[in-house]
C-alpha cells in the first residue's frame, strides 16, 4: 500500500513537472496562432480580438492552473483550428492510431526478440554478423525512403500494385489488412534494427552470467538455455522497453506513416497542432502522454515483481 | 493472386504473408467496392481544418464549403472569362441607379438538409433572414470569422452593429430581409465587387439553429442546403454524399457558357439536361506530400490531381506547346491553367534601410537600390528552376488571369539588366562597403532556402556581397505572417490568390490605408496611387477603370516597391471516363456538382 501511494505521489509530481515544462515551452516558443486565424486585411483591433479569444493575454499562472483543471476534469476544450471538441478528436483518432501501430509494434518487437536471441546465441558467427549488419543497415535508412519505396513497390503500377497507396476505409478485417499491411511493413523495417540491436545486447549480457554457464554445464539444450534462462532473466529490460514504448505508440502515433498513408490518426493531429500552435490539442496530448507514462510505470513495477521476485 | 503462393514459406515471410493475404484479396478493391453508386475522388494538396463558412479562408475549406452550403451566386461552370450566375438567388440583383441598393430574391422550395437542429430533424426552407444572419456572423466576435474584410465599411450600419455588441436581435439598416424571400443590401458607397463576394464560401448561408446547437463544432457538423452533405471529415480527407433534397435544375451547356471549340473533348454534351449533382459521392483526399499524391493517382485511387511540379518531367512531353506524355494522354484529360494569383517579393517600404526615408536624398538612394535589386533579379531563371519554365512572368501587380491584365504592356521591368542595375548603384553612391544588410524572410523549407540562395547569387552579379544578404527564417507561416504584419521583415515573399476576377483585389495590396497589419505588406504609400484607387473603387468594370488600374500598376513598377511577379501554371489531370472540367480558381469547388461519369449519366436519366 505504501509503495502504491509513493508511486502515485511520484506520478503526480511527474505529471506536474511534464505539464509545466511543456506548457512553458508552448507559451514561450510555440507559434502565436493569432496570425493564422485572422483573415485577410485584418485590422489591429481584429488581431487584438483574436489574441484575446485565444487567451494569450491572460497571466501564465492562470492559464497553467486552468490547464491542470482541464486535465483533472477531462474537459479538454475545443481545438482553436477546427472548433471540434478535443475529446471528440481523441476519441476519433486514438483507435485509428492504435489499430495502425499495434501490428507493427508487436511484430517488430517479437521479431526483434527472436533475431536478438539468435544473434546473441551465435555471437561472433556469420549469422550474428549478418543480423547485426542488417540491423545497422535498417537503422541507417531514412523512414521516409522506406515508406516511399514500399509504396512504389507494393502499391503502384510501377511495382506489384497489390495494396492501396493510402487511405483508411476500414470496414472489415480484410479491408483492415489491406490498409495496414504496407504501413506495418514500413514500421517493422524501421524499428526492427533498433529492436534487434537492443535485445541482442540484453541477451548477450545475460548469456555471460554465471547461472547460464552453470546451466550449460548441466547440459541444458540451447533452446532451454535461451528461452528458459536467458529470456526469462532478461524480462525486466525487455518489459521496460516494450511498456515505455506504448504511450508513444498510442498517443503520439507515427506522423510520417499517417501523413504518407493518409491515415487520420493522432500523430497527424498532434503534428498539425504543433506547427499551428493549437494549444488545446497540444495540452491534451502532452497531458495524456504524461498520465500514460505514470500508469505504465505503475504497471511496469507490478510486472517487475512478477518476473523477478528479487525486486519484491 | 498467384504471387502470394510463390513466396518461399520461411517462417519470417509467412508472418508477412499473413498480413499480405488479406491485402491480396482486397487491396485494390478498396476504391471499387462503391461501384454500385457513382463516386468522384478528388485530391487536394492541402487540408482544411474548419468547414464553417465564416472561417473558410483557405481554398481547401472554400472548396468544401460551397458544396455543403449555398451561396447566392456562383460563376458559370464553363464560361471564360468568368461570368456571374445566380445560384440560390433567383436572378441577378436589382440595383438602384446610384449603385447603393441591391435587392435580391432567393429561390423558393430550397431546404436545409435534415439535421437534429431542426424540429423533428426535418430541414426547413432557406429564407432571406438566413442570409442576413450569415453575413452578420462575420461581425460577431464569437464567430471568430475571417471574412469580415469583404463587407467591412461597405454595408450601412454593419460596422456599427458590431461596435454596439453584435446583438443578433438588432437590425442592421443596410442588411435586411424585406420578406421571406427578399434580401436588401444597402451600401455606404458603390461596391462593384459586391456580387463577387457573394459567390464565396464566406457568404454561404448557415441556419441560425445550427450555429446555436453546435456552437464551434459547426465546423465539423455542416448544416447547409448545398448539393452535398458531409459524411465524414478528418485530417486525411472528407467524404460528401449527394443532398437528395437539392433543388432540381437541369444542366444547360448554353447557360453555363459552353464553348464547343475548346471544350467538346471533355464529353460534357452527355450531361445536357441532367440534374446536378451528378455524383452520389465525392471523396476528397488531402495529400500534401507530392510523392504520395502522385502514387495514389497513378495507382488509380484518385480521379483528379493537380500534378506536382516535381512530377512535371514525368507528365509533360513538351513545354511549348504544353503536351502530355502519350502514355498519360491515353488515360487522362489534361488542362494547363494559370493560377488565379501570383508570387511576388515586396520591399518593406516602412524599413528606412530600403524603403521610404525622410531625407529626400536617402529616399532617392533607397529607390535606386530597390530598382537595382529588381533589375538584377532574373525571372527567367526563377521560372526555369522552380516552376519548370512554364509559369507566366509579368510586370507589376495585375496578374494574367485578371480581366484587366494588359498582355501588351512594357516588359522592361521583368527583364534582367545588370548594366542598368550597376549604374543605378554607382550613380547613387552605393558600393559593396555601404550597401545595407538585406534580410529575406521565408518559412523554413528546402525550396524556400534554394530560392534564397538563388536570389543571393543574382545579387552577387551586381556586386552585392553575399555576406550582406541574410535569410530570416520562420518555422511556420503563422510566425512569418506575424513578423511581416508587424513590419519586421525587410523583403517579404508571399503569394496572393485572388478572391474574385477583378484586379482591384491585387491592386488593393498596395493601397496605403491597407498597410500592415492589412494586406499591403509592402506598406507602400503613394499619394497618386491612393487617389486613383479611391477614384476607381466605386467604378463598375469599364475601359476607363481598366485604364486607371493599369496606371496604378505602372506607378508601383516605377517606384520599385515589389519584385513581381509570376503566376504559376497548374497542370490538372483527370480520368478520361469523367465528364467534367475542373477548376482551381474562381469557380473552385462549385464544379463538383457538375462532375459526371458515364454510369452516373445513365442513373441520372433514370431518376428523371
């Protein structure tokens, strides 16, 4: 109970810190939306009017307190650009981003674990070098190049012309698979290198521990060694990486994927809000990301205790 | 799909295949599953964020707004030059002899779409009071409207109405509904462009119930009486479906200004007598990325594209005459049209380093410097490198698409003349040591930076030290606009899209009282120009007015207040099975209702 309380207090402090710094940056360095919302030939009075409507003339402290109040009550206001309720925007875009990113996230991590394990188990051999080399290559290629290349290769008459180039007209499982495949492949290609390198490093470190040597001396098979001893004992860093990626996947989405594939998710909404200075959306995204991290931290702590009783 | 079976069945590929199998079945069907009804798939290179007509300031929002709502007037679909045509209005207005009172009757039997804002959810008839309310909204601060400038200081009592608190219960003397169908607009002084303003999305008619019900969310819940109603709208696109209650007005080629000599190739004859809108559904995709837009078009997922400049190499067979590559010409219709606007670089005349100066000698030196910079600017190279050499360079501020454009005007101002530029500098005592530091403003992008570097190289040819020309970059257009509207940018490059086919719309960009934060970003203030502007402002289109406009154009050129300009050429491509003539300028989104397809014609005939 005491631990949970401590975590909640830590979490609240984290939320306060993150929201304060973010809000400070938004107010001081973010674009002044007044000039994108005024019409042609605006007069000084009209500019002042819009400035006032956006609340820019109110004291910082008051605006920040209002922000905390909005987060607490989940009354996130309306977008300055579209006039739509921020909660409606989130409700509409979050499921799309989740459906878009989840397959790539899961497959990317699973493949990363498997390839990392193969590379770690065969450390120093040609297969390790091949996997590591491919991982580095994958990390070196621009995400944009991967997206455009896959679009051309899989979705246009210049290539195989099998999938839609873009869009998100998802009505059933088959249309979902049609629209999610190329974005998923792009995501896997770009994240696999990073994942594999990370998991390989974790498994290599674990493989050199004394208990692995002991298991090997006892005659444990390679599969038993890797799955039962190395993977199980590496679950803390693996869990940490996966869990702490979730808020970014869910809330930030992937701007490039959503933009190039024409998918109406939260990533594009967030990006537009950043570039236009749409503070109600930005505040909501930042706040929710902070809250998600706190929740993830609590869940992660719980999982750590499950997978490694020494932490408990 | 046989290729799916040929893939080696390794475990890794199986995993990918699992996803791909679904795609093999339905991948390319995504856009054809709607074949039971007619769909037109349009692409835009930008996205609207707001569909409230009062905030439809961008071409993208305007395109949708005029389909979801009704405007009193529009332009004839096919007539060029553009001609006004009644839309919701019954006829062209009755105008009093002094040009101050406009009386407009609206059509009967026009209903708003069904929506929960109305009793029993049934759309009620549109009436004159709705128009009055919709214009007043622009003067109500609660709306956050962007179109007030069109009617500011124009309509009797409207500005006072705002000053008195924008109470919708209060009447405005100059904006009244005389009865259920009759609108009367009383002007402060003649406003020849008034009818043009009533074609724009800004003037679209909104029911008060919807504004009160949805509040700011009207932006995503349009309730209008246009040919389409909104089915969905997000950052990636919008879907509009036919408004089944839209008034039945048979399409007439003659009435729309059809020119068989130029337009017979578009298959429009088949539409004669049918009832717009011809499509059941319009899908508009917002695709800012050139590569993605082009790939989607080539893959058959779009019916229309404004070809990106980066693809002109793949699209055009020749530039003069402009011809499409044969492979594309077999599949697509093509039209090359000039944009209804221009790109120009203004000198901030408020900046004493380059603009007006209280000391007459320095003032003359500054003018010589501006003229030297203009003379050193190489429009030919600018056009060649950034606009594929097909843009139209012209001198001054009346772009080619304006009816008052003079194709025979003197082009000296846009011819590069390094000797004259050097003489101007030398004769006015400018040298590498005393030339002022130039700051060129632009939003941060690769293309803008390349343009800046090109500008710097042009200036190097007249001895302007490269280290004296600096970029002043801004992360977003909003930041840039903030800076130049606050007169903080020395050289301002902007584009202006004309709101209506009347050169007044570009000439006002240099009218003194419109200085920043108004649209005169050059802060140009020439008494003779201002006098001529005021004189022409109340004149209807006529040869005399055109002469005055052209004189004002020459004054701006002689003062070297701007380096101007170029109108870009737009290459529009659309599927050959479509019977339509798209438009990106004054007609804009109004053309959607006339976009037809072979099968839609049959269906349309059946409906009649």
